[in-house]
């Protein structure tokens, strides 16, 4: 391998190979760890499979319960909204009735006052 030098000359370098010492104990420990990891993975897969096999009805039941709960919450929400609208409509009608009663009473007062006003009669009308 050639590398460039700062002064422009090429210098050959040999790659350095580090010797790694692996003992038989290290190999045995690594093998044991690999086997243990594979065993744990198989156990987890088996547990998941067993859980799925024995609980499909239970899982369906839980999903159904969840959907029913959501539906119940939504129904309560809609009921609350409908009650609010009914109350608002009732209040609006009460206000309109009040206004119409006030107007009617004002009209009645005005009509009554008109009947109570003295009429000026001239002498020519009396003859």
C-alpha cells in the first residue's frame, strides 16, 4: 500500500494485522450465550403462539367490549348535545313569549288609553 507523504515521496506501508487470541473458554462462553439467546427467542415465540391459540375468543371479546365502550361514550355525548339544544330552544321560546306578552300589554295599554282620552266635541256636533 502506498501513501502520499507531505514532501511528495511515496512510502510503502504494510498493513498491520493484529493477532487476536481467542481461548477455548471464550469460544465456549460465546456458544453458550448464542444457545441461550436462541432458546429465549424460541420460548417467546412459543408463548406468543400459545397465547394466540387459547385467547382468540378472549381477544375478540376484549375488542368488542372496547367498541361498545366507545359507542356508549359517543351516545352519551350525543345525548348531552341534544339536551343542550333542547334547553337552548326552550330558553329562546320563553324569551319570545315574554317579548310578545310585553308587546301585547303595551298595545293593550295604548288602546285603553285611547278609549279613555276625552273626545273634544264641538258645539256644532251637539246640535
